[in-house]
C-alpha cells in the first residue's frame, strides 16, 4: 500500500493575499476553479503550481504570461496597506491512493516593507494534517502566524524545515515524484509552466504543442528507444507466454478442484473424529458425576472414622496417664542411668574416632613418604589436619576454602554469606596451620552476587571460582613464587 501514488488532496493559504485562512480541496487529484476574471483563480493556482513544487518565487514563474510584473511581496504587503510586516503560509497536502497516509509540503514567507523577502520551506511526514491536528498560527485571541523558529519547534523531529530552495526542490522530487536527477524533475516543471500558458486551448495548433513538448522534453536516444523496439519484437513471445500461463491456470484450477474434493473427505473424517470425541466427553462427564457422588459418600464415612479416631485418642490419653502413674517411681532412676550411658558411649566413640584418625593419618604419612611427596593439596578434604602432619609439611599443605577469608570461617560459608546478605562471595587458597582456616593466604578472588541469588546459586558460582583460585595457588607454589613469613605471604610475579 505504501507504494501507491500520491494524489493532491487540498491546498491551503494562510495570511496570504486576501485570504486569512482558506483551503481548496481536490477530488481524486483534480480541482476545478470557476469565477469571473479577476476573482483570483490564477493567483490561487500559481501559488501551488509550480511554486510549491520547486519553491522558485521568480516573478516570471508567478505570471502565467511570463512577465515580471507579479512579485510575491505584493501578495503580502500592498502599497496602500498600513502594515509594515506580514508572514504568510502556502501548503499542499497529498494523500496516497487507497490509504490514509498523508504528506504535506509548503513554504513560509515573511515580507517587510523596504527589505528582501524571508522564505523557508517545510514538510510534515508523520501523518499530521494542517487544520486538523497541526496549525500554522498561534491562537491567543487572534490568529498570529508562526515564525520560522516557532515552526521548527512545533514540527519537531518528525518533519523538516528547509532553508534553501534547491534543497527543497530535491526533497520534493525525492519524496513525491522520484525522478532520477534534479534536471529531469526541472524539465517536468518547465513542461507544466508551458502547458498552463493562457489561450493555449483556444488557439490550438499542433505545431505549437509540438514546439512546447520539444522544448520541455529531452530527445530520446537510441539507448532509450532500444527497449521499446525490443519489446515490440518480443510481443509474439509474450503472447505465447500468456497462452502458456492461461493453460497453466486452467490446469491449476483442475488440480484445485481435485484438492477440494480431497479436503471435503478429510473434513468429513475430522468431523467423525470430533463426533466420537464429543461422545467420549459425555461419557467422561457421566463417570465424573458418579465419582463425585461416590466421593461424597466416602467423605461422610471419613468424617465418621475421624470421630471414632478422636474417641480412641481420648481413650489413649487416659491409658497413658495410668501408665505414667505406674512407672513414676522408677522413671527418675532410669533417666539418670540413660544419661550416664549416653555420655559414656559418646566418649568411647570419640576415642575410637581419634584412634582411627591417628592410624589413618599414620598410613597417609607413610604413603606420602614412600612416594616422596613434596607438598599436599586439600580439595574437599573436610578433615582437621593434625599438628604432627603440619609440622612434617610446614607451608607445604595447600587448602582451598570457599569464602573470602577471614570472613565466614569454618563449615557452610555460603549459607552464612546468604544469611548476612553480602554482595560478593569469594574463595581463598592458603597454607594449612594448626588454627582453622587461618594460615598464610596464597591466592584469593571474588564474584559479585545480588539479592536475587539463592544459596544454591552462590554454591554454583563459587565452585568455578574455587577451581580457579586453587589452580593459581598451586601454580605459584610449584613455580616457587610464594614466600611465607609470619602468617603472611609475598607473591613474586
């Protein structure tokens, strides 16, 4: 639809000549002005064609007879006019065929007595229409036409205000007519000027028409004529192609007829399926009703059973009270004996765990010595290292802790960080000492978190960070770039 042609829809004159505010509509791109001589038909039309098509206000362009008698300033300030200054507007509204897309072009003219005319050009490209939702004057008790600056502010970024006539002419050609060059567009304007010559239809002479067209239109070259001659020569081929296309259309319609029959059969099958589905739905509704009724019966049974349960529960409470009174004399002694046995059992379990851990650590140290292990990396070890092993490997046991030490020491640092509401979490790799998570720090790093992150999000983000920090620490230790001194480290790059 946007490729349809533009048609003139209306012209308007505001504060120009004898008009305060006047519009003349077109019907299907045409307008008929009737009136006696001197009624203003020529002035009205010359204000549009060719003035608003190229913006040229030369006197010979304003006069259909080609004289220089008519000047634009005389239409704004007459000799006996008491005004010293007057600003007027001319505009042409265009509409695309078969759509509600509008484009308006126009010009503003400011005349001051004894000074040159000021002129500017404008366009509305966002569908706003003058006199409907856009006005070229301020209404503050009386209508005052807009200045150029006020027009620029009112148009904004969805239109244009143009200063130079040449730029305006190129803009109109590009937006409306689409000639490849400005020269071709100018030739069309010159042809319109020739065709509006007075008395042309009265003294009609073919030779005069020939002269007008010859002077207005450029001569066609052989390159321009060649496509036309080739097209004429290929008319037989086009006729053959048209016949072939007609036969193809006939064959396609036959195929369409067969497909219509096929579609009817498919539609019939679908209708049967729909009917069966409807019957199945009705059966389901019937079964659902029966189930609902059965549920009501069972709910009543459940209520009765719950009442029976409450009665049994009360009976149980009575029996418990009777049992408590019977066992009361021995209860205190049994409770004290139970506590002693639990304490003794817990102590034995701790002793057994300590013994097993010592034996396990002894085996580990023998294995490390056998294989001449130089340093140890604790990854997910989650065990406290004994002082004996730490003394055997001073500043050679590397641990990774999933927090930015010294914050959140010990187990579950991510849970602690989440409860505290921190905005960063980190990972720390350090040498192991007898004090938990307090050895010399080798490498640390952090990652940002937000209030949207859950504990699991913190765990997931921290896993990758732990791997990176641990690998950096191990690399620096292997490359002997770490110097430990008084629970601190110096890292050499």
